[in-house]
């Protein structure tokens, strides 16, 4: 139901890119759902138990871990996510990055104790690395936020076996910060970095707060986004996974680089030069009470 409900929203613009994104999204989600069913069936066939929260058959556990990774966009199954986000509008991209991650995260939390821990941790580290690495050379804001999402999901899944509550906290804070950033970008109709550089003329205050929200998403103290990362690293050290904690902290520096570039672009003052997007200058920014509230929180 969740997958089918978002497809009209992605393909709403009738652009070939949007139709392609909707098709990719449908195929990926349908394949992942089939894998969930297959893992449950394999477990039932082997043990006679239909409950997916108690998978005792190792191949079924591996299949379920893979299926949830595909649904969430965890590396190495992340390729569909930036493509789908790039083909959607900013508001649809926001829904895909936040609300559509809720059902797979719920399944992940319910079944966390029967998933394969080695596979989960290695996929998490790969996600954090690739999320930072592949975001470095992007100029499209939607793609940058897609890679940011991949790396945040890596942070969420690395701690789920040790402390599921911390995963939920990370997820909620991620939703809060991403929503405020997407709404800010939507208000100024910013789809790439050159547009972001000239959007200060349209709404200077919004651009300044957007910079703070981006730094918060980057996880810089004393902003909100630092809290989940601090707690996750602390929990990993408590569980004697110091090497893992050090690795993900180092890999996070890759992501930090492109967040800083985004923050720098949002506050740099370029003169209002000629842009290909006429719409950007002609439209008025709609008054929206949600954006300032969410930015203040994040």
C-alpha cells in the first residue's frame, strides 16, 4: 500500500525522468517485498514457524536482512535511491527520504534480534562510506540529500542490535532536520548549487537558517544533529566496538565535507546573475509556518 501510494506522486509531473523514477521505485520495492515473503516462506518450510520476528533458519535471516537493506537503500543496494530522488519534485523527495523509510525501519526494529549482525554492520559501514564518498562530486541538491540519507541510515542500522531506542532517536532527528532542509529548498525552488548561491537575494534569513540546519545535519556540536552521533559512538565503545566507532567517525568526515560546501554555498553572497531558471525570480515565497518551526527545532 505504501509503495503504491507514492507512485502517482512521483510520476505526477509526467516528465520522462519522473516516470523512470516511479518505475525504478516500484520495481525495487516490489522485489524487496517478494524477498521478505520468500524469507518468511523459507523459514516456515524449514521450521514450521511463520513468525518473521523469530527467524531461526540462517538463510531466511540473510534474505530478510537483504530485503530490508534494499527497501531502505542501504549500500550495496543503494543505487536506486539517488536516481529516484533526482526524478521527483522536492516535496516528493522529502516524502521518499522520511515517511517512506518508516515501514522498513519498523520491520527492522521488530526483527532486529533475528537479523544477521555481521552482514548488518558491514552494510552500515559501507553505507556511511559510500554516502560520503559519492556525495562529494554532486551539484544537484536532491542527489546530495539522497547520499546524506544513505549515510544516515548506515548510522541507524549499525546500532540497532545493541540499542534499538537509539536507532529511533536517530531516525526522528533525521526526519526533523531533513524536512526543514527540503522545505527551505522548496521555498526558494533550489535544485542545484549555483541556484543555491543566488537564492540569498530572495530570502536572506531563510538561507542563513538553512546553513545552520545543514550544519546540524552534518552533526556539528552544539547543534541537534550531534546528539545521535555522540550517543551512537558512546554505545559502540561500551559494546567494545572501538574500531567500528573510529572507522565510522573517520568516514563521517567525507559527508561533513559536502555539508560544509552546501552551507558555504547557502551563505556565500554572489550577485544576482542571470540564471536559466526564470521561475526562481518570478514566484513569491509562500508563507509557511512549518518551515521556521522545524528549522528552529533542528
